[in-house]
């Protein structure tokens, strides 16, 4: 499969990818989550200053490989110089909004703590049994399989496995 044009139908959490080869034949039609897309692109889903740089690097890498990236709904060709500028602006605005959101959350928590309403999670409470996670790991299950079995995120499983309780 040799994709020359990649169309991305952008949404809040689910993306639809459409890949077209040099002859104009659709060779890729896939629906992925934001996390899956970033993971496949080699960008970690984390909130720090290198996040938007990583996404821009992915776009630049795709363009260097000759892949034309188009945001379908917005009708923006991200492979062009203007598209790169727009992508940079959008990633920057998203990063600023993320930081503002975290600031608002911290202010809200501080006010709730002041009123005595918010005390945080009780120490020792867990979403699943850490002992069960360790038992599944001994049975050679992967972290992803353990997370799915326990109904928690992979990061939580890593925490359970590293916590020797």
C-alpha cells in the first residue's frame, strides 16, 4: 500500500483516515481515536511544550515522504506552506487552551479545598486490584491485556506493577 495523499476527517476524539495512491485509488479507509493516531505517528499523548512540536514534526515527516495531508472537513491542505502555518497556529492554540484549562481546574480545586468540599481521593483506594494485575503479569499477559481485563488505563497497570504492595 503506497499512500500519496492522506485525507484526515478531523473530529474531537475519532478521526477518519482516507489514503489514496498515485492513481487516485482509495487504498486506506480507517477510523482511529486521537490516541491511536498520535501513537502510530510516534507522538506521545502528553501535555507539555514538546507536544505541538512533535505533531509538527510528524506532519513535516509525512510531507518529506511525499504524502499530501489534507484536513477534509476544513478543506486545508496541510502539506502546503499555508497549511503548515495554519497547523502550527492550531496546535499552538490547542496547547494554550490546554494550559488555561489546567489553570482553571487548579483554581477550582483550591477554592473547593478552601471550602472543605474537595479532599481528593482517599489514600489506598484503587480502581482495580493491584494484586490481580501482578498475578496476570506473572501469567505473561501484556500490559494492554491486563488493562483491558481490569477495565483501567495502561498507565494505571504500570503503576500497579511498579508498586510492590
